[in-house]
C-alpha cells in the first residue's frame, strides 16, 4: 500500500480554500479528511489554535478596513459640503 504524504502549507486566512478547511475543522473537530495539511507554528499550542488566532486577526483587520473606508468617504463628503 502506498501512502500519499500531504505537503505542509502555511495557513493563509486570505485564501478561500484555507478558510473552508478551517470551517470544516470547526464543524467536525478533526483534520483527518482535510485536503490541506497546515504546518504548525511552534509559537501556538496547536494547529487549531494557530488557525483560530490567525482567522480572528484577519477578520478583525477586514472589519477595521471597512470602517476606515467608511470614515474616509464620510470625511471627504463633509469636506466637499464645507467648500
């Protein structure tokens, strides 16, 4: 029997496939049938901890980006009204 060894990949929360694999893990609580195998960063306790922390950071950054865009639009429109 030949076993296929999966390549280790660094988790990238910006990658849609990586987020889908993380979502599947959160539902099943297992990586066993994941098509992607993530490398473990030793600064985190486990791959699951690492993925959750990176996802949280990524989602917070996405929200902050949306808020900042909204502030710029509001700021620019108020400048036009004053001028």
